[in-house]
C-alpha cells in the first residue's frame, strides 16, 4: 500500500507540472481547443477533463491490481489513490504555477473553485476528499487511508513552504516570453 501512496504523490506532482505547461495562467482548460461535455456547477467539464479522468482511472486501476483481483479492498485502494491524486494535484498546480503561486490560492482568485464554500482558506472539495478517506479507513478497518491523507497533506505543506518561495522569487522572470522554457527550474 505504501507504494500506492508514493505512486500517487509522484503522479500528482508530475501531472501538476504537465498541466501547468498545458494551461499556463488560465486554468481549468479554459483556453484549450476542446469541447465542453457537461456542466458541473460553474465549471465546464471538457473532453480534456474526461480523457484525464479516464487515464487516471486506468493508471490507478493497474496500480492497485483492480483488473487482476477485483475485490472490495482494491476498490477502496482505487478510490483512495484517485481522490488523493485530485486533491494533491490541484493544490500543487497553484504551488508550482508561476502565474498563481500559493499566495493566490483563494476563493476570489480561482473562479473554478469560487462557487463552493471555503473553510479556513481551503475549498470544500478538499474536505470532502478528506472525509472520503476517513470513511474508507472506517469501512476497511485500515488506518492506511487516514495515514495516506496525512502524508499527502504533509507533502503539500512541504512543497508550499520550500518550493513556492523559490517559484515566487522567479515568477517575474518566468512570465517573460524569453524564459518560458525554463519555468520552475
């Protein structure tokens, strides 16, 4: 199970960096040439989002051996990996993105999270993910799901404290057209 957690954290980190390159300063695929498929609150779910979710489902299904051993425990593992990925990747997108940085992680700056309640400067979605993982721990009798939530939150805090500062120092440089290639590094 620990390997699932490491896999989830690594894929969330890499995916957030890829998505920054794809979306840049815009976020939520707003400027991508992809059709809208459905509306979820104030957000349009695009084909880009649908493909991303399908890819993640397949990746995590193989990671937890769901196709080889279809059982309740592997379904719990899949839900755990999937929800932790979404929470971690979402926050890291802001931590690493030189157009936002973690200082702009607020309801008034993020239109795609603005229609939901925020508690202690965190969108409700992240609390829902935390609750899902606590329920998984209770249902399975396995403390792993709560522990993995704690590890992901600790990783996000680490990235925020140590990496966001560096990103913020270079934001003005990285936003200039001459430095687009060397973002974040």
